[in-house]
């Protein structure tokens, strides 16, 4: 019986470790993507997506004007307040 070639064994070891690393990265990316999905959405009885887009654009213009595009917790709260004032409600997905 011939002895195992150490070079092949070392290559196989690297291949398995590489596959495990790749699998771990894919799982981490999927979990990160799920974390970015909001658990809620805006809803207004009888309103269309076009009406939401219009109200959202108005609120963004009101809230973010003069902020150089800077998004802070305070500006997000003002944005939510603006949409709520227009009759929109946060609804769980």
C-alpha cells in the first residue's frame, strides 16, 4: 500500500478550511441582510403607494432641508412625526 501524499493532504485541508470560511461568510451576510429589513412599514387606510411616496417626499423635504443629508435619531423622529401627522401609522410586517 502506498503512503498518502502529504502535499495532497495539505491541499485538501486548505480546501476544507476555505469552504468552511466561505460558508461562514455567506451565513453572516444572510443574517446581516435580514437584520436590515425593517419589522414594520407605513400604512394609511385607503392610501396608495403613490400617496405614500408623495407624503414621504414632502416630509423629507421638510425634515432634511439644511442638514446636508445628515440622518440622526432626532431627524428620524421628526420624519416619523411628519408622516404620522399626515395620517400614516407604523404597522408590523
